[in-house]
C-alpha cells in the first residue's frame, strides 16, 4: 500500500476525495485526474474538485514534499522546541516515504529475472529498431496492422474464391448426380424392357421347344407305329407265305430268331423259334383275361415227354402248390430223380 498517495476510481458523481496521510503544508498536496494536474481546495483533510471527474478514470491524491529547501533552518543559540524538531524530522520522513512510493512504482526486475509492469501501461515507448525491442501501439497500427489486414484481405479473397469454386463444384456434383440418376433410370427402364422381351422370347423358345419335342415324339411314335405295322405286315406275310401249305398238317418254323425281333401281336401273343436268347420254342399268351397276366390255354390232355420245368406257381385242380427248383409231374409212380428235382403223381 502506498504511503504518500491514494488512487480513487471516479464514479462520475463524486468530486470530494479524502487525504489519508499526513503532510506538512497544504501546498504539498497535488491532485491528478487521468494523469493531469487539477486545481482543488482542501478542507478538513478532504480535497474538492470543481466538478466530478468522468467515470472510471483514476483520481490520484498525492503528497509532494519539497526537497530543494529545508522546512526548518536552525540558528545558533535558538531554542529547540518539539514542534521544530518534529517538523524537521517529518520532512525527512515524508520525503523518504515519497521516494519509497516512487521506487515501488518503477518497472522492476522481479525474482524470476523478468520485469513486471504491475498491470499498468508503459507510455512513451519508442519505435523498435532491433528484433527484440518492444513495440508500441502506433508502430503496430502503422506497420503490422496494415500488413496483417492485407494478409487477411488476401486470405478472405482466397476463401471467397475457394467458396465459389466449392459452390461450382457442388453444383457440378449435383448436376452429375442428376445425370447419373437419369442415366440409371433410363438404363433401368431399358433393362426392364429387355428383361420383359427376354422373358417373352424365352417363353416362345420354351413353347417352340415343347412343340418341337412334341413333334419329334409324334414323329417317333408315328415311325414306331409304322415300323411295327410294317413288321406285323411282314410277319403276317411270312406266316401266310411259309405256313399256308401246312395248314392241314404240321407247322414248320423258319431258322432261329431272337425274341422278340419280329414283334408280337395284340396282348403280346406270339410264337417264336428263339435260338438266341431263351433258346427254345416261345409260346407267349395274351392278357385279355387280366391286364398284365399273360395266359396260354391248352384243352384236352397234355402229355409231356421228358422234363417239365416250372418257374412260376403250380396249380393242381385250382389249388396252388409251393415249389422251388425243378418240378416233374407224371401219371406213374416216382421212379427216382436227379438231385434238385421234385416228383408229383397225377391221377
């Protein structure tokens, strides 16, 4: 806290300010408003200004004890009173306080090696010369700020140009996307139409293929029927040509054939002289009684000279007989038989 001055922050209404320290003479009291000396009057340790200072300015009430002359001049033989001695000492005391306050207000180097301006302005700073010189506000405004403003203007112009380019690019992107969308729509439409046409073409192709297959099947069927008819005709012709002389006598068959090379009649009835596959005279009945069951009927007595081989079921007087292997039937008593044969007496 200062010992020889007091700072006040004006509120725009107050013009009276107290003097909180002692002084030798009223003329030693000075008043400064925003750094400028002001006329004032003093009453009861209060200074009064002609008008209230503007708000927020600093009002300093300061004591300035003179140093160029002594407050007391001692003479030889003079009486030394307490008041005289106090005045002489107070002058020195007040001057010491003022010097201390003045030194406290100077720009000092602190313990960390740096100067501390105590949140005060540094006035009358000269223009810088070397790289590490302090810069005043005027130099900043005349030198650095125009350059900075020019750079800012250039940056703004470049930004505006970039924004224009970006806007143009965005519009180009929008136009491109619109074109692509239209192209996709057009392509999709063409693709859909193509798929429809393709589907119809495939349907026509399937229909045509079906007609073709049907035609081929019909043609094959017709060919088969024609071949069968031709075979039947040839077989009938052969029978007529070969066996008409023997109608009243024995039938003599031609050379061996393979069953059923010449085909069969209605209900699969046929007589074959098979010497290739079954290698026997094949008599095949028809299925006119039961579909899928082919029968050969023999009336009167049937005499079998030699072995009778039955591969299906054997019925005697409409009664089925289980059998397996070779079965022999004879009217006489069994007279033995080979291995794997079964003999039956029929009466």
